[in-house]
C-alpha cells in the first residue's frame, strides 16, 4: 500500500510530466503561437519543483518510470529550444553577415542590445 507522501510525489511528477508534454506540443509549432501559455507553464513547473523539493530523495526515486519519462521530455524540449535559437542565429547571420551567437563572449555584439 502506498503512503500518502508516495501518492503526493507521484501526483506531482505526473502533473510535471503533463506540463512538459504541453510545453513540447507548444514548442513544436514554430514559432510558438501561445507564448503566454509557455510562460504560465514555466511558473507552474517552478511551483511543482518547489513542492517536490520538500520530499526526501528516496521518496522521489521510487517513481523511476515517471522520472525517466520526464527526463526524455526535458531532453526533447531542450533540443527544440536549441534548434529555435540556432534558427534565429542563422537568420541574424544572413541579415547582418556575421556569425553572432547568444553566448557570453558575443552578448555585447548582438541584435538585441543594438551593438550589432
């Protein structure tokens, strides 16, 4: 029989997984059509992770399957975001004829802070 805390961990992880699925679906349409919902998802994820941090590690580790699914979704989302950034960098490169990226070395020379 599951303890109440185990059920809570499972519920939180399931909700996090649902949010990640929704985020992934929103990011699949490029450019994202509902940016405000993406922002809401980020806030909801922060709240869930804060709740999850109140449990000990052993309680969370019991949900290996959900954790694995969450990890796969996070990897997929990170790839989508990275591809989006690369796309915009390529557009910027074509427009301005220079190789501009968003890392620390080139931050002072990009389109968004008007020094490009």
